[in-house]
């Protein structure tokens, strides 16, 4: 959904602060395509406006939708910054010449994995958080159905779960693309697609956004959701009866990214916004909102509830390879024709 929101409170605060600012600092605006949670988008925009006096126009869409929009607008970009979502679509956009190189002065403050991500992207995108993929299930729903709690990816093939598993569509969701790429890397392409075809029989729907299966699981609308563990944890901390599983076979992960859109109308403001997203002030929003991904800035707060990566069996996830235009496009096309098109 293309949700545009006016941050009235933030603008009011910014106008008060603006009186004490130099004239240059009061000017400018930036259009941000946001692929993290909407409440994060709002909070970040409010803080940035207050700090800089630069007006933020925020558009919240899923990662795949933003990628498609950036590509469609390549000849006349309307956005300036792409904030959030897994790194693969950002890397594909970078390789297709849709993103600008920008080496933020904040890079030395980042963890080594985030610095490596920027280097691999030739500084056309930067890492802002890490999130591991996992399984979430509604404990009450599974108990009612008499289904054993899943511990592994293989358990999701149980015929008793027919119509009870949700995952997003990898064409529109960066979360789901990480799941697709994880299956292929972990099992090999042939066996990975065999698994996805078998799982297809239990899928109730492929949602547009990666957060939708989490919310459906929290509400008991589906028994099982496949998503990032930190998003499931947010729901559990809010009281939802969700149990979270790091699959026994291993799992992939996302390197959440931020990028400057090439040809945007406000390049200077865009770079300032990217600097902001890499700062502790922006990344501390996660802890404030009980969003439990791993921040990239070493000085940012880490929620005590955040998943402990050392306790999760992570695969050697090759973000540059699976974020390349050729591989990502090929996998998505293969998924559409060989998996999604199958009857259930």
C-alpha cells in the first residue's frame, strides 16, 4: 500500500527549532521510500526533521514494491532515499545503476559485517541492521489442532498444516526472497525447489508484505508464519501467543540496507538522511519501539530481548550473489512458474 503521511507534530517541533537555525539549515526536503515498519518510518522522520529542519515526505512500501518503483522511475526519479528492507534488492538496484555511490562518514562507527556489506556494494548501499529468518507459530492454534510444534523447516511439510502456513511473495517481499534464497543455498537448487513445491501445498496465501504472516500468526488467522525472528518477537512482547523457532537445519538472514537513489531531486538531503539512518539516534528507535533486529552502529542500543545470533545456526548466506540482477531475476521467475503456479 502506498501510505503517505504528514508528520504534523514533527513539523510543528521543527518549525520551533528552525527559528534558531541558520537559514541554510531550514531549507530542503527529502523523499524517502521506507521498507521497514511504518512506526519506525514515522519516528525516524520526526527525529530527522527536528534535527535538521529538512521536511521528510515518507512513502511506506514493501521492499519488492520499492525496488519496482525505483526501477520504473529511473528516467525521472521521484524518491531520494530507500530506507530498509533486505540487502538483495538494494544490491540488484545498485548493479542496475539505480543507486548512487555514497561513502558515509558514519561507516567507521559500524560493525564489521555492515562495513563489509558497504564494500561489497561498492558503497552504493549500506547496512543498518541484521535479522535472522525463522518460524513463528501460534501456540493456541497448534494446540487446538493437535499439531506438534515445528522445530525444523522439514516440519512445515506436515499434512496436518495444510492451509495453515503463511509466507510472503518473494516478488514483492524482501523477507520472502531471503527465504527463497535460503532454501536454495541450504539444500541445493533442485532439492530447495522440491521443498518449496511440497510446502506450497500447506500455504494458505502468499502475502504482499513480509510482516503480514507475522501479524496473521499473532491473531491466530494462520497457525504458522515464516518471517524474521525479530518481527515475531515484537508481537510476542506485545502479548501475542507466538513461539519462535530457529530451524534446526540452519537459516539465512538479511542485512537491512539504506541507499541513495540515483538522480533524486535532493541529493544533499538524501546523503544527510543516510548519515542519520546509520547513527545511534536513528537505530535506537528499534529498542524504543521494541523492535529487536541487530543494529549496525556499534554505539546503538541492543534490546536485551533481541535474538542471540550465537545461539542460531546461520548458513553462510551469500548476499552479493543472490542480490545480483541475474540470479535474483532468475530465481523469482523460477518460483513463479514452478512453485506459485501449482494448484494447492
